[in-house]
């Protein structure tokens, strides 16, 4: 028998430390070659560390949320080889985001590792965020659910079998008022992607003086055109949503407002303005907010743009987006779809200097030609970095976007 020590690998690009996101093994677990041992997160992405050998895990180092230096021994595995202790770093691992492939929630609120609620089991259960969410919805204590996955991991099937067997928790007895008191609390350690989101947004709000601007847009003509194009499209053409039209409007006006299609390096005091439009699309995924990017959107027609938006957003939700598809945006669009509300104040995706927020499209009474008329109206809520974009220029830019959307034929001229 021999012991193999596996070190936290150097994933390149200047990364010197990584955060433990989730262990898939524990001491005593049997592992096969290429089994996933642990998920780690760097500043770039989440990476799976596979086992290079068959054997039994003797020890692991670090808990979820701990940040370890590159080169730290994180796992020791007993193998059938020689008795000498060996040290090995797994082969260089290609950075690729790992996102639960469940359907996205309407807002980026899921967290990768919620702690069990007090009074609902003292031992942490091994399960994915999607399984935890399903258990919470069904009022199930995961500490009572036997797991059949690796290292006792609880799968969707395990949870469904437990519920089918009558394992659903019984309802709390009602009080004399007919309603039960809610006394439980839940604590959770913010780690992994959720912590990275928190850090990035806090940095943006702390360092960027946001300037917000809201304008309403009459969408009657554009919605009529969109409906016509969707009805007449070929089978191989995607269904058009609002996003490709808004993207084309931005592409059309941004050459006149280069300060808004830029990155700002706060430490160097340098603004880099881009001729290319790499359109970021803020997307809710099961693990949190991600911004997949349509590269060189300025070179695409409406159909190609729609296809690329659909493709990169789906890849992000399914955990299949590449590093290139999840970085490098020069300006971002954010939309809550039908939940869009009347107005919002979106947070800029640093180092960008502008973000365009889409609010809910709804029919409103509009005074027109001496009478009120029902019109399809939508608000655009945008934020700008006031250090780089002046308020007048921001307002003028959004007014030009508004004019373009209200006269959609100009998108194609």
C-alpha cells in the first residue's frame, strides 16, 4: 500500500489561491480514477479536481469556504502501489464554470451551500443546490434522507423516493389563532460563486459612482415588426425576443457614444474605449448571476444575434459556458423579463461603465392626438459610471436608443 498526496493545482493565469466550494468525497471514501474529488473556485471559474488513481481517501484538507494556497496538499489517497509517500498535482485543468443544469429561477438568489436550519438536523448533508432547494420547498430535512450518490450524496431521485415513501415532514400544529408561529432560522456560509458575486457587486457599488437614468419607450411599432418577423421566419431561424432588437439599437448608437462602450481601470486611471461591441447578457442561473457574452455583436444580423444570445445564455445556465463566453463584455444588458417592474437601478458590471436594464412591457394609457390611447410601453433603466460618462451624454444616448426602437425600420438602415 502507498499514499498519494494531491496538491491544489496551479491552474495558471496568475492564480495563487483557490476556494473550496464542495467536497465530493470524505475520509474513507473509495474512489476510482477520474472521479471528481472536490470543486474549487478561483477568480476565473470553478474547477473540478479529479482523482488520478484508484484507492481510498485517507484525509482531506479544508472545509467549503476555506481559501487555500496553490501547492497545499488537499487530499491523500491510499493506493495499491509502493509504500513511499508521493506528492502529485493533478494535470493542468481547463477552466470551465460548473453550474447545476437545472432550469433557472427568476432571480439569481440560489446559493451553493446553505447550512441546515437550526433544529432540522445537526449534520450537514451532501447535496447539490437544486436538491437543497427542492427539499426546502417540500419541507424535507435532508438529514433524514439516505443518499445513494458518491460519498453519500443525495440525488434528486433519492429525494423523490423519500417523499414517495411518506417521508414528507408533518405539518406543525396550529396555534389557537389557527396559524402556526414561525420560529425557525437558517444560517448559511456565503461561498463559491455566491461569494464571488457578492464581492464583485460590492466592489462595483463601492468604487463606481453610479448615475441612473430611466426613460419610457413606445414599443407598438417594434412589437408589430417582431410579431411579423416571427410569423414569417424559416424553421432554422430562432424566435425573436426583445433582446436582439435592443442589442441592435445599442450597436447602432454606441459609435456616437464611445465612452459608454468602455472599460475603466480604476488603479491605473485609464479608460479603454472599444470599437467592437461585446454584448454581455446578465443571466440568472441555478447558482447565481452570470454574464455570458456575445462577441462582436456589431458584425451580426438580427437572426444571428438572436441565435447567439440564446446559445450563450443556455450554455451559462447548463454549466457548459466556456471561459471566453463568460468574460470580456464591453457593455451589458440586464432583463428580468415579465418580472421587470416599473423601474430599476442595475449595478454596473465592472470594469464596464454602462449597463442597460429592461423593465416590463405593458399597455398604458398615453395622451396622443388629443385623447388617451392604449399603447405598449416599456421603461429602460440604465446606470452609468459618472467618472467616464457625463449625465448629458448618458441621457442623449438613451434618447437615441429610444428613437431607434420607436422607429424599428432604422435598425436595418
